[in-house]
C-alpha cells in the first residue's frame, strides 16, 4: 500500500524563545532589514497633525517594544499589549517607563469601553490578521472621537519587498532553525494590495507615507505607514 506523505507543521514552540530573545539583534541591528525597520518606525511619529500629548495610548502586538522609542508625544498611560504569553513574560522581565502597562490582549476582542483611548498603534500587525475589517472596527471602537489609529505595514508581496527579504532576514532566520519562507507565508495572510484598498475605503481622513520612494506604489516600496484620524 502506498503511504501518504506530508511534512508536519514545524515545531514553532521550541524556536520561539530563542527567536524572541535574539529578535532585536538579528532584525534591527545590522543590514538592510535593520536599517529599514529602524528608519520606518518613525514615519508615523513625524506627522505634524499628531498632538503633543495623548492621555491614553494603546499599542497592539508590541513584540519587543521596537516602536516605543520612536514615540515623540507625551502620554499619561501607555498600554503595551501582545497576544502571546511568551512575549508578555519577556516584556515583564524588563524595566519600562512606570507609565507603561503590560497587558496580554487579543486585538480582535479588546476588554475596554468605547472611546477609551486617544491613540491606537499597531505596527506590522494587520498583515497577520485573517479578518482585518472586523479588527479595524474593534480598534476604532475603543478610540475617542478625534483619536488616531497609527499603522505600519510591509509592502508584501510587492516586488521591492520580495527582493529586500533576500538581503539578510531569510539567512538570519534560517540560522536560528526557522524555515523563513514557510513562516512568512503562514503569517502574512493579507497582502499590501488588499490592505491598501481596505484602509483607503474606511479611512478617508488619513495621512499616509510610502517608503522609501513616496510614490503610492506597493511594488517599488518596502513600507506603508499611515495615521488614520477618526
């Protein structure tokens, strides 16, 4: 009898702690990927329409808090959240500004009242979410009128993004034992082409930036960053 063959799902759990611990060093420190990410986290913070102070800020999918150092405005409370308990453990093992509150949250169901925050930030998050419209509705629900939703997205699978990932990220991920291309295919479930149209429809009042060329063309850029004013 002929046996069926199917390669089992990679065991992410045994790589996760090592990957998280080395993430900043492997992703932000050197090479093209590090330069891109360090540079582009500031794109949504340079918007002249942003206020000097937001009382309550919620960041979703914070990972290693890579975006937090780019925040320019003042705040009273900064809720830094992630859905992964291992990420939360890692964050709690480090010291942060006393106004930062670490929370384990699922971005699709937030335990906050309507109009609870002045700003919601999600960098490199929306491309991972199967139902982006429902999640965007939830994020807007907790924003106060006049608040801002700040997003950063990779221009995946644009041509420039596909080319750029060959200059470092793939090799570094493989060095940790992760099958990089499989991981990216499973994780990046929303293309920049679809997300761009969704965001244009729902947020006519926005300020967006493409990087590095600024022309609104996903194929020639690496990053799409925008502040959506509600």
